[in-house]
C-alpha cells in the first residue's frame, strides 16, 4: 500500500509538471511579450526613483556554503539597495530555498533569481540531479532528448523559486586547449552547437524560465581564461560572422530570451586597446542589438572577473558596461559604488532617457513574464525528493545511452568471448567503478585490476607481466575530476603503461573522460574497439556495459575533432 501511495505521489508531481509545461507552451515568448505595453511594469517603474531603477539592473552573488556572515551581507545589500536579482552559486537545495524566501521578503520588487545551470541545478547544488555536460550532449543524434532535458531543468528551477538559467553555452569549442569552455560546449561544429543549444533553450523557455545564450560573440577559440586575464580574439569580421556568431544568430531567430556577453578583446569589432567586449558599445549595441536585431535581455559576464577589472578598476567597468548596452550587470565588485557612478552618468546625459527607461522596463518585464508579479514563497516540503524524481533520473540514463560513441570496432571486437580468461582494468581510480563491477557479471572468468593516476613504474611493469596470462583485456580510462580537462592528470608512467597495454591482441577501451584526452594517449588507436563516453558518471558506465553486452546500439557521434584519426561526426557501425 505504501509503494502504491508513493507511486501515486510521483505521478501527481509529474502530472503537475506536465500541466505547467503545457500552459507555458501556449503562452507567448518573452521577446513577443515586449511588444505590448505592460501595466504592471509601468506601475512598478513609476513608483521607483532613479537610484532604485538603476539598482534593478544589478544582480549580485548569493550562496549557501559561505556561512551566516556572508548570507547576512547579501541580505543587507538586498534591503539597502533593492537590487534586481541574485545569482546563486554553491550550496544545498533546502538551504537555498530558505535563503531565497528570506531575501524575497526584503525586496520591495521581487528579485529575479538566476543560476548557472548548464547541466542543471546539479552544477551548483548538492543532493540534486546533474545532467550530462554539453560536450557529452553534443554526441547525441536525437535532439528531442535535449529538449526534454530543458523541460526537466526548468521544472527544477521553478521548484527552487528561480526564474533564469544563465545557459546554455553556445560557444563553438574549436580550440582543444580552451581552459574555460571546452567540455561546456556542444562541440566544434557550428550547426550542431546551434541545433542543440536551441533544443535546450526551447525546452526551458517553453516550460516557463528565461534562458541566456553565452558567451557572445563566441569564447570557444581562446586559450586564456577570462576569469584571470583578458583573452584576445584576433579573427576577421568575416570569420566572426561566419563561425563564432552563427549559433547566437540562430538562437536569436529561435526567440532566445537572453544573451550573455563575453569578456574578450576583439579588435575586428572594436579596436580600442584592452577593451573587453562587455564594455564595448560597438559590440553590445552595434553588433548584437542593431546588426543581429536582438531585443531580449543582454547580460554581462561576471563583472568581478580579472578580464574586466584589470584594466577598468574601481567601478569604471560597471559604468562602461551600462553605457555599452548591457541590461543586467552581473556580480559587480561593489554594487553600491556602481549604482552611484551610473546615476551620475545618467544625470550627465551620457545615455538617453528613452534607452535608460527601456532597459529598466525590460528587466521588470522579465520578472512579469516569469510570474513574479504574483510571487509565491518556496515550499521546502518534499523539496529534495521532488528534485530527485524518477523522471529526471531516467532521462539522465537515456541521454547517456544516446551519447556513447563507438569510434573503432564492431560487435565482434566489442563483445569478446565470455568464457575466456579476462582482465578488467580500471585506470585513474582507487575503487572499482560501476563499469568494472557490471562487466564482472558478463565475464565470469575475470579479474579486477586498479591503476591509480600515479602508480609507481615498478608496480606497472609487474602488472604488465601479470596481464600476459590473460587472453583478453577490457580497459576503462577514467577522469574523476569534477571538471574534465582536455589532458589527463596521469603520470607519464601511467600514460606509457596504457600505450603498452594497447599492444595486447584483444583489447577493448572505454574512455570515461574528455574526448580530447585521447590525443594524449599514444597507441590507443590500436585497441580492438574504442568507445568514447566523455565523462565519468555511473550512467555512462552503465551505457558502455550495455553496448558491450549487445543490449544497446551506440548512436553517438564525435562532437569534436580529436586528431586525424578521430574527427568530428565520426562513429563506427556495429
């Protein structure tokens, strides 16, 4: 009886979710809503003085893992400055919901709550669902799955009292050494990036949340992290138009509600020395708003990043971002100082009254569209359970199944003889992963071997001798880091061990790591079969085992070029 009650409860939650999605699917999009006069927006706007109007453009950092003093300091800013919104970072769902309720009570105009949720709220919150990284999604051939992911992510945002996802990332990652985008991108093919980004944003927007394509005009071909310095984008205007801007142009056509501006030096668009694109009116207003015709919310990247404050300190960057045309100024170093400086710029007539008022009203219109004109407190009852509903978990597995990519081999080279003596080796881990455990059920005459990232050379040499007793070998290469880089953090001895291991006549290799890592594993192409699984998750490991067992046909395609052997769009057929 208890099981039946639980099933009915989940069915009710899912039914409510589907009703909400259906309602929003019938509602006009945010961009279309801007074409109409809005009485609520006008009423709120007319009650505010100039300082409070400027404050609506500011979104500050919030988190639930920094202690009481930090939480109180955010509360003071909300109360004193009456800012427009918050961007939540690390923490837990119940703590964040409680804190959001506290902050909303302090706001005279409801706060717009945002988060970087590129792979869902699990990107920031513990005890919640993380969907696959965008690079993993880039391998998927059925974009309806990504649309469904957008709907599920939107449900989580709304359940958490959030209205805006600072995603998807629509950068084209055509630089394998990119230190900041990389696995966050759908890949290096502009059409694939655009199509998947649009599927994701439509799923979210049609379920009722605001989205933000980032980082305009494209942060994919840089080798500098703008958190630490100002990257240079040295390409021609023609190249930028044809490549970097393509996904953003398509997203604008599809009705994206927001675009985030990158902090980059782009001489082809503005040759002012050391001027980040966020602070450039020719880029923000001239290219994005005028040339591309974008009418939605223009969001700055974080204004505390070194790429901006290195050359424009003491609040100068905030003023320039405002004058450039940004509607939302995100994570200012000092919002109080910035509001005062911008107020002075407005008073001096550095921006027209019409433009200033339209930007404030656009932020208020976003709040109205997201339902904040009828704000309701977040209920924490069954919150964690709701966020971990079976529908979400099932979709993660479906996405994982659809992403697995076979780049070498066929059914016979994948499914080795289950009655032969088999070695199952997991590299880069200290405990047997799911892949190894499930493979043991398929190969009853098997033994486990674990190789850590920095295993001693003598130990590796001895293991190679031991492995000569085995007729066939399954290898899993694992990157347990939260952010999988394009190069593995293995010792040179372990890399050499993998090269030697691939000389075995019967090997199958599964890479649960960034696809680019394959380029740093010489000899891996000699493996009898090679599967790319993109990241180390239990779901992707289960998917790989299903492929080996013949229970799943791998349909994924490489979303990036690894080297001359493994190129964009590649896959082997069973």
